[in-house]
C-alpha cells in the first residue's frame, strides 16, 4: 500500500483548499484496500459503506442495460467515489470494476458523522464532490432516457411505416398487372352493340356505385350467403368469372336487383362482357383506394412525428388544444398498444379551452405516462388504457388510467424521485416520471398518482390561464 501523505491529498483537485490538519485526520482515519483486475469496489444494489479515494490504478464505472454494460466513465488516480456526506443514496446504482491493480483509501461510513461535526472544510469539499457527481450523472442519465425513448419511438415508427409502405408496393404491383388485362376486356365491350340510352345507363350506374360510400357492413356468414346467391345468378346467365365478380360486387354493395337492371339494358350475349368490364373497374378502384389509404397513413404518421417533436416551432409556450398532443402521441405509440393487446378508451371533453404549453415537452409527459401504463399491464389479459380529459376548476385535467397490478403503497411516495424505478435493470433509468414532474411544474401545474390493485390513475393538471 502506498503511503498517503498530506501533500498527495492536497494534489487532489477536490482537496486543494482543505487545511493540512484535516487531510491528516482523513488519512489517519482511513483504511487501505487493494483491488485486482476484475475485482469490484461496489456493485449495483450493494450498500455503500465507505468513501473511496483512488490512489493508483483505474476503475471503470458502468450500468447494465438490456444485459449489456454501458460505460459511464473511467476513474483515474485522485477520483473520489462511494458514499459522500448528506447523500441519500445508501446503495450503489452502478458497478465499479478494477481494470488494473488499484490502490484505494477507504474512509468508513461510521466516521462520517464525526467528520461532519469536526472537519468543516473537509466535509464541504466532499459535499461539493457529491453535488458535481449528481449533476454530471443526472445529465448523462437524462440524455440516456431521451435516447431510450427515441429508440422506442423509432422502432415503433419504423414498424408502422413499413406496413403502409409495403401495402403501397404490393398495391402498385397488382394494379400494374391488373391494368395489363384491361385491353382484352375493352375489346369485348367495344364489340357490343348498344343504344346510346343503354350505354348512358350502364355508365351512370357504374359511376354511382364507385362514388357511393354507403358500403354494406356484413358478417362473414352474411357475405358468404350473398356471394353464393350472386354466383348462382351469374352462372344462370352464362357470365364468365362468376366467383371473382360476386366477391367484388358484394363488397361494393351491388345486389341481384341491380344486376337485373343491367340485364334489362342489354342483350343476353352482352351481359358477360359488360359485367366483367364493370368488375375490372371496381377492382381498379379498390386497388387505388388501398394505395390511397396506405399513403394517407404514412402522411398521418409523418405529420404526427412532426407535431409530436414540434420540430418546426420554437420551444416557447403556445396556445393549443391539449387533445392534439395526446392524439399524436397515441398515433406514434399505436404499434406498442397493438402489440400489448391494449384496449384504448378515449374519453375527451372537446369543449375544453386551449392551454398555453410547450408542446414538445408536454408530449414527452404523455409518452412517459402511457409507456409506463402499457409496461405495467404487460402480460395481463383484457388490458385497458383509458385517457380522460375534463375541466377541474381553473385547470385542464388529463387522467391516464390503466388496469394493471397497481403501485405498492409503500413506494408510491418515491416514484417521482430521480433514478427510482421498479423496472428491471436496463429497462429504465428511473427518470421518466421525474422528467415528467419537472415539465409539469414548468407549466405551474401538478401531477398526482392514485393506485390500487387493478387501477392506477395518473392525473396531470395544467392551468388554463
């Protein structure tokens, strides 16, 4: 063990203004410790029973995330770690592992109280170390929390964008192949001799069907029965491709009575060609609608992301409808809700007045609360998430309610504390609710929790004025 002199201790940045006699007292009341490569100064969950000063060697500090170590920093000679005066943290939240053989000076926690009452400058120096450590660690963990949230967001968004994008590719390919078949149908139709009045009837009737939005909502049994009846009618009238035509016609609300109307305006030999031509137009319409819906879904998602992050606006408060941010957040998180088989209940008071908020920051609050609720219900049957808005005095009140197992009563008072989490190591940083609480306080609002088994309710109150 290296003999620690007061001169060496004065060379440590944190101790440069501490009187020599107090540094001598620190050295006399400390114990030596040697760590070999791979030894731990402390591990996550272990009690912190000393203040450690690294004399020589190197130690790496890290935490586990998804079973992988995430390095925080490397301790060099002169670094102070472990328990510090007035710290509330009595257990380690990270790992400290020796990279090479390292020498430590250990000041036992039992002597902290004596030091506080007799060694003022030394205590002051160590408190300053603690405040710097908390500031740096909090900054790093907040950044990590944001990166974890961004990772969840990007994963869900990629999945949500992939579905409509794939639908567009499939639809465009099918439409191209379908259009290649149109010339044959066109040739058959052009060979038919019909009066101008009959042509006008067929044209007007077909476009009326295409424009109609009143499509029947049928059960599988009802649809099957109607298709069978139509196939029989088509077969009786020698119409080719009866099964395919019946499927499309039933979907567009065409009935046998409408087929009888078509039949009355053409000769029996013309009926098959005309109905197949109408079918081809209906199929084209359906493919175009599918592509349109998929494209609209992508536009909606991109718009939701833009509004969610508020990337084109300043971060000042703006008057806005509180529901816009909630709906955009739900659009972004739709994949996670669907994956967790969560039933969503939206109970909004749409008469609420606009509130002045930092939109992007409040979206982060909705994201944290909804994400926690979905995680809490993971693996439960009949998971239900309710989001309710209402006026509460001079505030807008947003309630997020889940039917998960609830938060144990003995930890409810701690859930807003920084770094406190009930999730597994690597699943969370314990900053989501702390960040949410800080954001709500910036808006002069309040966030509360009420939880019993089967119902957890988070309430966010934002002043209207």
